[in-house]
C-alpha cells in the first residue's frame, strides 16, 4: 500500500461490510443500551490492516507530537487529608490532530490520502451503523501512536463546558498493532466500577465509545519496535447540526 484508500469501506472485511449494510449483529451496539464501550475484531481486512500499520509508521512516525502529562507533584504532596487524592488525566503517547491546520502531520496525511479516508462517506456510515446513533456529518480526527510504556491514565472524557458535547458524544477508534506488540489493555467502568477489561492487541480492530465514561489504557508491552496505531473519529450527535 502506497496510499490510503479513498473510501473506508475498502478496508473492511466481509463481516465489516455487513455492518455497513446494516445486517451485522453488532449494529447499534451502543444505542441498544448494552454498554458504553464495545470492541470488535474481524471487521477490518487483515491484509489491508497490516498494510495500513506499515504505511502509518513510514508516513507519520517521525512527524507526530509527543504528549506527556505526568502525575503532578501536588497530587501527592499537596494533600491535606488522607484518602482524598485527586488525580488529573495522565498520559504518554505520540499524537497528531488531523483536523488542526497547525498540525505537523496534516500535510503528509493529506498527501497520502489519510484525511480523505477518514472523511469518507463510508466511514461516517459505518460509525452510524455500528453505534446506532445519528451522527453529525462533520467530525474530529486524530491519530495516536503508542510505543513501549505509553499509556493513558484514568479519565472520563467529559466536556461539560462544551454545549454541543456535554450530554454525550461518540468515538470510533481503528487500531493497527504491529507484530512486536505483546499486550495493551483497556480497563473501563461497569456499574460504577473499573471492572471490565478488553485487549487492544489487534492487527486490525474497531472500538466504539459512548462518552463520557471512566476508562484507562495500560502501558504498551512489547519490544522496542512495538507500535499501536489508532485512527479515531469523534462524532457529535446529528441533532447538533
């Protein structure tokens, strides 16, 4: 693969095409009330997924921006009473905002067709069919790359100060791991406890989120060459158009 496909549907397996057609059992998984998070393997074509991972590494690997938010010293030493600690979101990852004109990676993503792929009609249609929510036809785009030790600490992705998203919004993530990844887990809440776990070690996986809810990603485990690439779309509900 020298360029990304123009349409997202070109990355789908036979099972993934069933989602697009509205006939897969996973359709509507979030809107059905089964939970606020779901993970799937087999919806993306295996060969295409491996090619996407290789192209992302060669095209964007050197132009991503490091994002590191460590535990602030005040979270421990600023406490006045035991067991009342408050931990802000902590994270270490490399990222590119693909809807930000100031992003170093944007011009390269455009040149290789990545933004066209993620803005395609079929990506929007797939997100609507899978999640079951009517989604706005303008959405945020981001690329993430987890390297060994990279993680995302407990957070809920709530934006109460943003009128269009404060009542809930939807994320769809596409995951592409190379063979050097040994393990990375998503831990998320059910019935107000961080008690559920899903593996993120997949060559071509799809996860969808109805936010806000509490979750975190464990440190990536693997050799020095391990990479987990994530392409994501953030969608507001269509009634906000």
